[in-house]
């Protein structure tokens, strides 16, 4: 993956920013179908190279529990360098950590998680990840 790309699913968007970052923005509720789309996209990209996923959940209003379960069972940690959540509220942090916990229970290496207040902070985290 070397060229910028963009994807859209309803009110949710993703864009690849070379060399290794996918920026996702979720607006409104996340359904099981949305989670399935997200997992499929991450699988497609992660099989090419591990990447940093930045997920902006500032405008996420609801998250389908069945979709969360689907993501926790189908996301592969080796697809990701790290996952950064932007604008996460307590419920989002709990959901993200829950998915990570399920990965551990399934014997998978957990994906490093970070939480950022805004895009600038997320970019600082990305810079730190690249420098290590």
C-alpha cells in the first residue's frame, strides 16, 4: 500500500494515509453490518502490511453488542501496529478494552491500544510509534 485510498460505508469513512495509517471516522450508530465491513477492510489491508488504525469515535452514538462480539472474534492482532481511538468516552474505552481482553482469552497477542483527545494528539502517538 503506497497510494492514498478512501472507503465509505453509510456514515462511516476510512482513508489510507501512506506509509502505514488508516484513519476511520464513525458517525452515528455502528451496526453489525458496519462492524463486518470494518473487519473486512482491516483484513484486506492487514494482509498487505501491518498498519496503525486511528478510529475517531467522537460522533459515534451507539455500538451493536453483536457487532462488538464479531469484531473481537474476527480481528487479527497481526494486522495492526496499534489502534488509536480519538474522542473516546468511557463506554468506547470499555468496548475497546473488552475486544482486547477477548483476544487475550483466545490466546492472541493483544493489539496495543492508545486513546487521544484529538487528531493532533493521535499524530503525536503515531510519531512516537514510528520512532521506536
